[in-house]
C-alpha cells in the first residue's frame, strides 16, 4: 500500500495574507484559483512583477498600513481608516501628521513599553530560585 501525498492548498485570501498584499489588487487568476504551499513558497522566493509592485506601491491591507504608520489596526479604525491605502497615501498621512495619528502612535508606544516591562518582570520571576 502506497500513500499519495496531496498538495496542501489554501484559499487566495489566505495566500494574500501570507504574502502581505491586498487580495482585491491581485490578478484575477490569483483571486479565482487556489494556491498550493509550493506555489506560495515560489511566490515568496521569486516574486513576479505584480507582487513586487503591490508590495512597493500598494494598495496595502490594513495590517501593513498599520505597521507602516506605527499604529494598531484598531487605531486605524479609530482614525477613520477602513480601506486599503497606497504607499503614496500612507506617506501623505505621515507628512500631514493628523492629530489622530499622533495620538495612536503615542498609544502604541505606551503599549510596547508596557509589553517590555511585563516581559522583563516575567523573566525576573522565572530566574528567581524557588524555595
């Protein structure tokens, strides 16, 4: 009895998320098909022109927009940003520095500091000898 390995596949939305691109901006053949693990690996290793262009110019999905702006996804929503943005639109927001963006960046900085503090505290607790 021999076992046949079937290629693992994923929906285009999952593949787009793993590639860090906005699904609606990808080519129709990508959106309509399924992507195997091998195809995903090939796209990551040797990205085609359309993927390079999407990563460079966008439109970018919200997680990428949030990372580029230094805020959380929830912060984007609080700031009224609900759609994908292009790199030019992200750069314009960085230049304009709207009040909501400055506030969300400060909030994100506090969250990061608190995460570091908790991680250090937990490391100290783990290093203490138990009696």
